[in-house]
């Protein structure tokens, strides 16, 4: 399965408490079909102390959100857009698969 969202992409949330908010993808978890987005889906987590590293307490962190709940924001037209794949011919002769915005047609990769 080809993932349409990669790390450092700007995405917009479609559903949930953070609807219509934008953020950068920090991490992609392809096995679970989830992404961690900066500043989105903040949860409070209780952490144990680790001597020399951190104190015990409650920390706020981003939790993974399902990949179907986010949409890529095109860097060219700055609008949320669906992503397609096309093959570009390389100079060496081997085609390269790239993502493109289905609204403006621009190559994203």
C-alpha cells in the first residue's frame, strides 16, 4: 500500500476535536495506518521517573491519529487536496513514481 502522507508534510485534520487545524507530520506508522501530527490530538500521559533523565509527573504529548482523518495540504496552492501518483521519466531511463496534487496538478515530491 502506497502512503500518500510522508514525514514533514503539512496536513489538515478532517474529523475530531482538532478539525480544520493544520500541522506537520512528525511520524508515520504504516503498520497501524496512523500518523503523529505536531500540535494535534494532544493527550496527557503519566510518566514514571527515570533517574538522571526526567521527573515523574503528567506530560502532554501528541497521540497518533488515523491516516484517513488527515488530508495533505498542497505546498503550491496551499489548499487541502487529494493526492495521486504518476510516473516521471528520469534521465537514466527508469521511471520514478511521484505524488501530485489532484487540484492544481503540481508534483509534490
